[in-house]
């Protein structure tokens, strides 16, 4: 036997054994997808706390910590949906506040997303179902932002699962999927406001799908028949698979009457399909009115479930917004809101709970939906290119395969299914729509296009796998080699993006997945040192933040310390430390809170020099563009320093952390 024949024989045996195992029972696909999901969770949780917190992570994590410390909560659209605040509050109480803890809910939800592929198994074959799970597991953008405490992966995962559950409801006619979809819809809306955009996208994709069914049911072949010259039509017929046969192309564009007749015919057919679907929801012996009543009841109960879950997350707690915006002394004297559990357990208070929650949600959603000034074209394009760059450089495999999968479906090279064009339309529109509805251009917007595009991408990936597998049965080593090379090249592209963007260079400006407000990775070591020194300091001032410029030289956009000392004890939104220009210094306030550090501020150079002589704190933070920093005095006092970037770019984003082991235990002068 020749070597090539032996290789072919071995490959065929491997294929037969794999096929026998894969087709052995109905749980085989489940086992594979579960194994992939375990891998997904590992990829998202390993070294989860290694990267220093982004501005947004620090802001939202601080308010989750504040919720746990004070018991005060109110929904604010600027922090986005309250889901992550509630879950992180529980986690902080259980395992302590940390970067790992704050990111864990997003990592778990993103890690479990591959399981949703099983809900679409009636519309995807086994190879496509497994491929979809793999794409959800390995896509670099999804992995990176599953390791990032923002709500984009949360809302994308919850809304996709809700959509898949509705598809499953259509497939099985079982009401339990309706209730499950209601829960996930509520979780999606509780995660981020753009859950509403998902619903709009679904409606738009439905409209495009209906247009396809009514006007171009045979896809590209119909388009060619209507619009292309006969020579091009002949070429298209020649290159399409023989099994499609020859199409009698039109000699020119169809008449208005012909188009109208086609539309009417399609509408009639679709009406009868809808009638058939409605009839399939009932048993033959049940009267129609009983069936309608039963499903109306299910819809009403599902809406109640949606409302209950939403009420839980949106209802105020403690002193509500007063406990967030007011000074702690004032907040303590403010009559408490009716919280969720008080309103649920006391029927007399439920109406007040519902009214307060609805008023707050309507107010905040109104602010979020309020149209601003018309977005300039250059601003839109800037936002568009930031998210598109992340899609192209981070998720190029899903982007390319998504387009290929759609084309294969339209050419009927794979089994045509409405699910494939629907998801392609939803993902394609999201690429152009999301930059229009955001106030900043950010790579995380790509998440909302990648999740739906993964479905047609899985169809393309499954087709490549089947192509290679089928070639083994015929002994066609050339086709098998080609398919293997394609899969190998795709794997290399994913691995390259994952290694270079997810696990290394996670804070560098050259990484297309890194957003501007990301501090440099070098800060992490100093944060650990700050926490160690603060723990050892024993009740004294742990950290002093200094910025000495004032008057016309004061930089309100970058300064960490406010210029007016009389206002340092006032509290707007109770952002501690109150002496800081809080948002300029993020994510430092999150680390101050998580480490339970006593933080003071100084804005006078002479006061700082006097402090260094009398009772220096173990950690001092200064800004490099501030010419008043007494660097010589700090070095003479025994401080060592490291300089870091607070943002990825900018001349005024450098700051220095000065540490002094010998200063631990000193009483700082007030």
C-alpha cells in the first residue's frame, strides 16, 4: 500500500469514528457544546484581575461598592443598567472588592454564551451549532470585553438568548420558552439601555426578511434575472452548482404588474403560513377561542414576569438618589424610599414602590432618549471607524465568515433558512447604526454586531468543515487539504488577535480593542504597593494627592485636586474622596475605596514641603505637568517614584506615584 493510500485510509477511519461518535445520540452535540463552554469560561476568568481598571470600570465599580457600603441605590442612565451594580454588590460582600470580583459577572455571562447555540439547533445542523459555540468562545472582541466590566457583553448575551428563546418558542410552541424569554429580556434591559436598540434591530431585520421573501425569494438568482444582462445571467448559471438547474432569465426588468402579482402571491402564501402556525399552537380538539385565551394568558403572565424582574433591579434602595447626591449627614436624615422588599412584602406600600420606580425610570430613560444636536458627519465617521477597526482587526474571522455564510444561504449552497439572513441583517445594520447613537467612539460597540453575525459565520464555518469531511469519504485529498488549510488559517487569525489583543498589550494604544480612557499596565504594581502600605499604616493618612496650580493656570480637565479648599468637605454625588476632581482621577477613587484607604489632598507647595518634614504619608500622587511639584524635597525625604499614564495618549495624562516605606505609621498633620 502506498503512503498516500495509507494516509487516506487513516483519515477515512478517523472520519467514520468521529461521525459515529457525533451521531451516536441526541446528547452528543450537547456534550461538545458544554465542553466548549467550559473552555469559554476558562478563557474569560484566567488572570481576570491582572489588567488595571479602565475609567468606566472604576466608575461603575465604585458605585457598586458605595451601594454595598451605604445601602443607597437609585437607577442612573449615565451608569447604565443596574444589573451589574446589584450583582457586584453581592460579590463584594462575599469575596471583597477587587478587579477580579467586579469583572466576574461579565466573564461568567460571556463565558456561558456558547450554550445559547443549542437553542437554535432546529435551524442549524450539528456542525453549525458547534461552530457557533466555538465562535462565541474564541472571538477576540467577545473575549476581551467579557474580561471588561462594561455592560455591552451583558446586554448582547441576554438579548441574544432572549431572541433564541423566542425562536425556540416558535419551534416547539411550548409556553415555558416565552417565560424564559421574558426573564432574559428583563435582564437585557436591566443591563444597558441599548437593549431597546436590539428590539428595533429585530423589527428592522424582520422587515428586510419579509422584503426578501416577497420580492426576491430566490435571492441573488432573482436579482440577476431582473437586473443583469443575459450574458451575465448565463455566466451566473454556469458557475452555480448544477443541481440548481438553469433559470429562465427575464429579457429585461419586470413590469409593474408582474412585480405586483408576485407580491400579492407571496402575501397570500405567507398569510396561509401564519394561519397554519396559529393552528399548530392548539390541539385539534380544542376550540380556537380556548387556545387564544390560553396564549393570551401566557403573554400576560410573561409580561408580569418581565415587570417583576425589571422592578427588582430598577427599584430604589435606602435613601435612593438622595443617598447618592447628598452629604452623608443629610442622606442619613432623609426619609428612606420604599425599597423593593418593603414594597413587595407590604401590599399597602406596593403602589408607592411602583410609582417611585416608574417615575425614576421614565425620567432617566427620557434623558437617555432625548435627541441632542445633530451629529456632525466627521463625528459619526470617527465613531464608525473606531468600532469598525475593532471589528475588522479583532473579529475579522466572524466578519468575513458572516458575509460568506449569508452568500451561501442566498445561493442555496447550504440549506436556506430565515434565521441566517435575519441575523446577518441585524449584525450588518448594527455596524452602521451604533456609531450614530453613541456619545463616544469605542471599540466595544463592535460587540453588538459580532453576536448576530456569528450565526451566518457559523453556517460558513460548518460548510467548510462538511466540505473537508465529505472529501474524506471520496478519498479526495486535495479538497481535504484545502479545507484543512482554510480552518488552519482561520485558527491562526483568531490566535493572533487573541494573544496580541486579549492577553498581551491589553492597555496599549496600538491595540484596536483598547479605548482611550485606559491607564497603563505599569500602574498595577504601584496599586498593589499602595494597598500594602495602606494596610500597614494603621489608621493614618495613607495617600496624599497633590496638585498645586491655581488661578488661570488651573487645568480643570486634568487636575486631580480641586482649587477651592472650602469645597473639599462638600459632596456632590457623594464621590469620595470629596477633595478630588473625581472624574479626572478615575479609576483611582475605585482603588481608594476597594483598599479602604484614607486619602487627603493638598494644593499648596509650602504645605506639602512642611508635611514632608513633619509627618509624611507613605504614598503621594502628583501630576507631571504640574510645575509646583517639589521633586527635590520628595526625593530628599526618601520617596521613590514611578510615572504612569492615566489615559492611553495625551501630554497631560502622566502622573507619578511616590512611595516611602519609612513613612508608614506617621500621623499626618491636618
